[in-house]
């Protein structure tokens, strides 16, 4: 039983014991977690590989999934550092033999994911719960195995014909370049009797709630657009809203905008994860695209073909994966970009 299941079981048991008392004071508050809710949380994979679901994935299958869902941010071979640190690079055959990446000891060295990785289970678990960036938890178990195998192949950990499964994961672990890189020599593990944080619990007469503030001067806060509007749809909000301070009455009085089917299609298809309305994210802003082709009568047909086939080079070196949308949906998207931005 994984630690998440144990935690949820204890929490459910405690909830049953206290539910009667809580109901008398707060009617309708609280209930026991359902098995489906517990299962949704129980997706962690431990270092001893407990929690791995059955499945398999080849390096070649991983390459296909990578090109479709990962290369636009990480590069075709995991080498890109344009938006995130590179996943591949910095390891040698000698590191695989001894299990410690020598380059980590050199100051100023660009560090890749594979250089620092000490447990394959960590890589599998992160891909499974957090990737792709614009649609986390949408990959099948077989796709996660395949992507993990592809990454390991790019680092020369497994051969090109390798098939990764839950049964051979422990064997591959013994070839990780930094498998012996774990250390307890840091303050988070050994505090020598002192906590690693200093705080106190305030129960009454507390000070004001902490608030998000900008370190930029007022004239520069909007240089990159409204940061709050650029947040990932899943996960905590980290951007500062540039609409803070607007009159509350105006916000309440404003009628909700009608849904735009074309925009909904762009969101559902993952387009807006890489293209902001007026700011570049991974690819060009939609306004840039519209401005470039505004007076081009044949732009619609060419852009439909471009989105359908994918590619790179017009706006930079980051590849755009080919779209799986139907022809009519592609035309709807392109017309929306050209005519509303």
C-alpha cells in the first residue's frame, strides 16, 4: 500500500469518527472520501517502484510521442534550453559505470535533468502527473513508459531497440549516470536540533494577510502583459494581476463575455499554451501572426497547411508539432487568428 493510500485511509477513518460531532455543529459539512477519490490521489511511484502500473513502451514509440507532445518545448532530442533547462546532455559513458556524474562537481556547468536524476521512478512519476505542460495527466501508462525509454536512450542509458516495462525498471536503474548522487549533507535533512524555517502560528489579532507584490516599478509592470492571464490552467496561480485596484463596482457590473467557439477550440487544442494573444510564449503571439499575413490573400490556405503539418523556421527554431484537428476546425482556428487579432 502506497503512502498516499495510507494517508487517505487514516484521514477517512478520522473523518468517520468526527463526522457526527461536526454535523451537529456544522450541518452538511464533511463526508468520507469515496474509493474513486482516493484512487485519483493514489498515483505516486516510490523509489522501490511500488505504484508502477503495468505497461510497456519502446524507444521508437517514445520518439513519436515526443515529437507530437514534447519537442515544441524541449527540442527534438531534449537538448533545448530555450524555455526550460535541457533534459539531455552532460553525461558520459564513465558516469554510467560509476553512477556519479563528474560534471556536477564543476562550477558553472549547464546541468541537465539526466545529470541530476538519481531515481528513474522520479522521472516516470513526474511525466505521468505533470506532462504535457498544457494537458497534464492525459498520457497513458504506455506512453509514459515510452517517453521515459526515449529520454534514457538519448542519454545512452538504453539501446534504440529497448522496451521499458514495470518489470525491468529496476535493472535500468542500475545504469543511471547519477544513481549514486543522493546525499543527506544539506540542511533540509539534518537540522541539528534547529528547524529549517522560522515561523509561528497566529490564532488571534494577527497581522495583515501577505499579498503578492511586484518588484518592478509601476511603469514597467505591464511590459510582458497581464501575468495573471498567462498562468497555466492547472496548478497554483503565481502571476500578479494587473487589474488589481480596479473599482469593485465596475467588476460586478461587467456582464460576462459571450463564449467564443473559436477561442474555446484553441484552448481545447492546446494552441494557447504556446501562443499568447499579444505576447510570445513558446511560439509567436497571435497578434504577430495576424499582422504578418494581414494583406496576404492566400494566407489562410497556407496557414491551414502549416498548422496541419507542423514545422519550424518561420518564427524560430522551436518546432510546432503537427495538428490532429479536422480540416474544418483548422480553418476555423486560422480565420479566428487572422480576423480577430
